[in-house]
C-alpha cells in the first residue's frame, strides 16, 4: 500500500522537485557602479557680460535715434552750379544733416534762393550756405562774356575751370606776348568731364567774363586772338586755394 507524502514547501518544489538557487538581497542596478556627475560650475562673469551687451546695444540705439531726430533738412546742389549762374528750382535738392554752427540754408527757404546767383562754383552734392548765394549776376555792365577756344599750350598744365581768375594774353611773333585783359573770370568750360580743361586736351570753349572798355576795344582784341588761335589764359587765382 502506497502512502502519498504531503506537500512540504521547505523541501523544494511541488512533489519534491528540487528548489532553485536561493537569492538574497536586491537585484543589481542596470547602470552599474557609476560615479555621480560633478555639479556644473556657475560662471557669473558670462551673465554679467551678456547684461552689459544688452544694455550697451539699447543705449546705442537710443543715441542713434536722438541723433536722427536732431538732423535738419537743408539745401544741397543737385548738380554743379557754375559761378554767376542763376539758380533754378531744379538745381536744388534736400539733405538731412546735423547743422550745428554752420550757416546752411534750411530746405524751407528754397524760395529765397531760386532766382539768385551763385557767387562761386558749387559742386554737385555740396551743401549750400549763405555765402554761396548773391543778388548780383557775374555779368553786368560793362561786363562781357566771350568764348575762347582752348587747345594744349594756351592754358596751364593744371587746367582751368569755372571760378578761376585768369589773364588773357595774345601770342606774338617775338614770344613776348601781349596782355589783352588783366583779370577775367572763367564761368564755364564746355566739352570737359568735371568742367576742367588741362593741357592734355579734351575741351572746346572756355567762357570768360571781363569788363570791357567803352569802345569795346578789349573784346575786339580777344575775339581776334581767339579766331587766330593765339589767345592764352594765364591762371592768377583759383577758387578755394
């Protein structure tokens, strides 16, 4: 007769099967035995620098805005205005500048400039001031304006341009030269780039203004010398030098 033994948990598995290996303590960690990360070092210097950059940029923007607000619209020459030229509305443009202590002409006073005359040659883009504008034209009695053909050898190597003061002479056979006009003003030079003619060539005619005699003797002599190609211009004064 067989006897079935009761289940004994201490003996192992069910029906006496051997028990598995005994385990004790917690399971090993998945990350292993790693050292903890050191704490990140704080760098207050970088934060202070960033703050200074932001504050500096804001200050620069504010200063620029203040300067822009301080700029005033003034008159400027749209292109070159020759000495003695009557100024028209199309000769003027407007620029915004900081006009501190300079006698520039405000843009809203353009009406007081139109119809007046340039007292000197004004390059294109030049700001206009009160000294550049006058009420008298360059040509007034007993003045006359004449054109003198230019060619290499009858002007200085530095050339002539609007605003120059010159003497007008005539070549003579003895090479001594004869003085025709002691003082003439060059008001324009045609056929040149930038209004200047040098002895290298390129110009056609220089317009000169001078005071004639009652009998027009000066203008007659200048006309004769110009037709013969013997008129010589001697520079005596250059504007701005």
